C-alpha cells in the first residue's frame, strides 16, 4: 500500500515537471501548442487512485483485539523480535509476533522461554497475534 502511494506521488511529480517543461518550451518557441488534456487526465486519475488508496479500510482496522494466556511451545527469532507459538488455555494455538516496534509500551518487551506461561494482547489475524502488550 505504501509503495503504491509512493509510486503515485512520484508519478504525479514527474508528470507535473514534464508539463511545466513542455509549457516553457512551447512559450519559448511561440507557435507550438501542447495538448495538456492527456496530462491533466492522467494526473486526475492518479489523484483519484491516491484518494481511494488512503481512504480504503486497512486490514489493521478490521482486526479483532484479543487477549490470550497460555504456554510457550516454540520460539523463532526474527530481525527485531521473535514469534512464539502459544498453546492457549482455551485449547487454540496462536503464533504471537513479539517485537519492540509493535509494542504499545516498548519497555514491556522481553524475551520468553519455552515453557513460560504468558499473556499477550494484540490484533488477531487468523491465528496470528500482533502483540501490543506482553505480561
């Protein structure tokens, strides 16, 4: 989504600069006229696409917040945190992504070990929990 918005912005900037350069060339040469209708239509389409992309509901907005307590059965270390497989007390198995950038309070980030009983709160995406709070 962010890459799409970035590309739309870059495209709009290039079109704008191209349009300005072409208008300067036309006014310098005097007789040449440039049809800016296509450029305006392209820019309008990009602006409409950008508005649609920024107002579309995000996956995070639709995610359910969940609190799960259970035993850590597996840990996989990552770049800026780790994922822990959690066998919850309700019998379900979740994969909890625990990283400093995702935490509401980064000071609550800590490492856990296999066998630890933890409580996590975060957004549920299928069976994955993006952890915002760790107890």
